[in-house]
């Protein structure tokens, strides 16, 4: 039996966060002008992980959510 390995592009966790945040904006739960800290209210126990990730990319919790959505590439140094 031959096993085929398919190259799959790994999606960066921040891309997934952006998608979830876009959904929250579309559902009117948050606005692009809201501060990033407002996401914490919606993420509960998962927030400490996401907060650290955001801070690692030099985001402040006071930055507008639109800044998070404007990132096109999540390259890690």
C-alpha cells in the first residue's frame, strides 16, 4: 500500500483569530473601532493565550480592532 503525503499549508493561529474577529464584526458583537481588549470579553478562558500572542506582535490592548484586521502576513522573526 502506498501512502501519499499531501502538502498542506499550515494556517497561522493569528489568521484564525482574524477570521473569528471578522465574524464578530459581521454579527455586530464588536466594531472595528473598538479596542482589542474588548475581544477579551468574548474569549473568556482563552484570552490569556490570545493576549500574549497579540503582545508578541506588538499590539496594545488599546489598539483598535481594525489594526488587527489590517495585518496581511503573520511572519514570525
